[in-house]
């Protein structure tokens, strides 16, 4: 069979070619959409950007890049700078170029003399004393962490560590301190040792703890108009320093709140006014005498005079007295400084439960011991007085140039009253006094901001005691204490 194929007309061929082209274009469009869907976005539409706008953007980028280069160069140059070394009245210090690390060496050296008049022939109490010999090392690491280390090679107790702590300073209003340092209770106790107006602190300091081991949250708020402190400590007896271990399991809670409401006002006469309250609470086991007051001036726990002689002791004729139970303290306090004038006042209550052990009668009692003081000062040469800052003479001692330093008159009255319930089961009324009344006057000479000479006289009367005995407290309470103090001090 013969099949004949006829040719397709030309018009039909042109139509099919157009259809194929349209189909190919359609396929390309579909492929483009598929690709767009696969990438999750439609193909971007091209927009025309003005050439001037592009030029501005390029210029900004160049400026930013140059600023980065300059910052990097400045940081590199700062890192190459050597630490700053400073030597002056505030001590010897080294500070890193970025101010994040600092080390400062300070010190306090106090050479005292004590002369007792009409003391009934007590031997060995007149003489010279190296009262304090303290190198002070303090500094900062990584900007926010401050530290202090203060050993003492003076006094009568031999070398010991007085301060050793680390303080994290988030800001001035929120700081956390840990280690060994002063308890935040006594107003005069919290003054720096170099700045106290008399050789020895007043009678109220005998009822507050000295230094203790613990953790303290503290800070100053509202431009220093309010300061606070709250901490947990091992707990120590009145006027005692903590050792490196606790003598019991219970802990002491201590705190202080102080106000200076006018410190930022424009009224100069009110800026130096401050008042507050502090206190503590602890509960002691009746295991030893470490929870009672210090042994200063004697061999048993008790209280000492301005002259550091013991006038009261927990020493019944037989038996032993121990701290056994609650012990709380409360201290309202205030000061006022204006120009050359200064005034400080504080009241302290130390309420403690004690027990008699060893021999009958086995008794317990709560003893409410109280003390208060008021002290004033006047800088005759016109310098400004302050609670926190040392006296800086307007004209340091240079006789050839007419400079004679700063001169200051000081006066103080203080009392300490022992609870009558202490007698006779917990203390011997024939030897220990029931209270002490002290007045003191003095003249201080500040040759410059680092060297000072102090002279003062203290007179203390006693109620009770004065019985037979050649040692404290009987020998001390037999007559009023009359003591002349002098001190040569170097502090930087």
C-alpha cells in the first residue's frame, strides 16, 4: 500500500512556532516562580537610588571606620602607658593607666606616755608605750573590688591582724564587705584611730564590740544623706577583738542607720549635722568567758578607764562568770561639725544575760550596763573640723616662714554605770566600782597633715570598790584616777 504524506501549509507552521515561543516563555516564568518559592521570597524589584544618596552613605561609612581606627589607636596607646606613681600626704600609691588597679601604702605610728598622779603606789603603770604601729596596705583590683590589710605591732597584746577584708563596690549605695573589720555600732569607735581627739576613746566604747569577722552589706544613699550597714558576724564580747575562729555556733546580727539630711543643702551651718542609731543582737552559749567584756587593764573580763586601768571585773569571791544567753546593744548617736567647731554624743546600752558557774549558788541574771559621753573640739587656728577627715593645717609648721600648724582644744565628759544586779554574785562589790564618771581636757597640735602632738588630762571618780588588794580593780578604785597623756603621731 502506498501512503502519500501531504506537506503542512506555511501559515500553520508560523502559528505553531508562535505557540511554542509562548509556551517556552510561560515555562520560564513558572520556573522563576518556583525558584522564588523555594528561596522563600519573590525576586527583588530593582529600584533606582539617587547617586547623591549613595555618596552620602559612603561618606558616613568612611567616618565610622575612621572613628573605630582612632578608638583602637587610643586604647593601644593607653595600654602602653606606665602605671602612675604618687607620693604625698595621703601615702604612697600606684595606679594603673586604666584606673582599674590601685595599690596604696599608708601607716599609723603612735608613741604615747601615761603619767598617773596619786595612784596609791601602783607600780609599773607610768611610762612610754608604743600604742599603735600599723602599716596599712589597701587597694583596688578590677575596678570594683577594694581590699584592706592592717596588722598591728604595738599595744600590749603582741602582733595581730586588726583589719583584713575584701569589699565589692557595685556603686556607693550598694557594697558588700567580707572579712575582719570594725563592727558598725559605736560612733567614736568608727572614727579612724588617727583622728580621735584624745589618746583613748571614751567610756561608751567599753560597751561596744571592736573588730569582728563577718559579712556586711552597706552603702550611702541620696548623695550621702543616708548611710546604712547590716551584717552577720561571729559575735564578740564588749570591747573585744575577734580571733580567727568563733567560740560558739550562734551568730551576731549588727546594723546601723545614720542620717545627714542637710549635707547637700546650701545652709553651711547645717551641713555637718548627723544622727542615727545602731545595735546588735546575739545569743551566746555559756561555755567560756569570751562572750563577756574585754580583759583590758586586768586579768578578768571587765571595764577599763580612760587610762586603760580596770575598775570593774567579773570576779566573785569564788566561782566563774560566763555569758549565757541573749546579748543585745542599742546606741543612739549624733554629731555636729561647723567650721572649727565639733561636737559628738553617744549613748550605749549593753544588755546581757550572765551565769555563775563552778560553785554554788548557780544563778543567772540579765545585766543592763549603760554608758554615755559628750565631747567637743575647737580649732583655734580656724581650720575646718570633721568627723571623717583629718585636720589639715592652713599654715603647716615652718617657723622660718611663720607657719605654726593647727591648734585644737578638746573636752569630754563620760559615764559608765554597771547594773546593780551584778553584785555580789557576779562581781565583788569590795573591789569593783558600780560606776565611773570621767572628765577630760586636752590640747592638740597638728604640725602638718601627717604629724601631730597630743596632750590631755583625765580625771575619773568611782562609786564602790576600793577594798583590799594590790591589783586591779581594787587598787584602781581606791582613789580617783588622774592621768596625764601625751602622744606623738605619724599618720599618712
